[in-house]
C-alpha cells in the first residue's frame, strides 16, 4: 500500500515538474505573451465595434499591455527555440532577427503614441486599432507560420 502511495506521489511530482519546466520555455512564454496581445486587441476591438462602451481605463490598460509586450517579445526567441510546443514562429525570425526586432519596436512605438494621445471615443479607438492592426498584420504575414 505504501509503495502505491509513494509511486503516485512520484508520478504527480514528475508531472508537476514537467509542467513547471514547460511554463518557462521560450515557446510557452511567447504563446502567453501573444494571449496578452490578443486580449488587449480584443478589448480595443470591442470598443471600436461598439460592442462595449468606451472606457478610458480599459483603453489605457490595453495600450500599455501592447507596448510592454512588444518591447520584450523578441527576447523570447533565443536560438534553439525554433520548434516545439506547437510554435507558429517562422524560421524567418532567426534569419532576419534585426527586422523582427524592428517590427516589435514599431508596435511598441505605435502603442505608446496612441497611449500618449489616448483615444477619447469609439472612433478614436477604431483609428488606433487600424494603426496597431496593420503593424501586427505586417509581422504576422512575415514571421508567423499558418496552420
């Protein structure tokens, strides 16, 4: 009986350690960061489409998130993390890292500019979404693998 308990505890610990290790992997961090970007863009999109009322605090939070993620996002692409964990990262990232970093910096710049002149209404959020979306789309077209 004790052996079964010890084995069950060992298996549970191994699974927990495996999950903790995966959580720190660059691919996992990248996916988590993109979920933050998706949430921020979703919040802005809801306001821009009129599905949610204009909320300056929500706009500020979304733009702040976009700027913060964009500033550090390229740091999560070390050599050796090109594959694994259902990564959608194109090998072109590592071939053109300077351009990839420039695209991320451009997103941060646009998000910060929008934050500095905070959109004051639904139309302003829509205009911000166009600028941000174009930058996101440019990077995705070049550096994201399509499933």
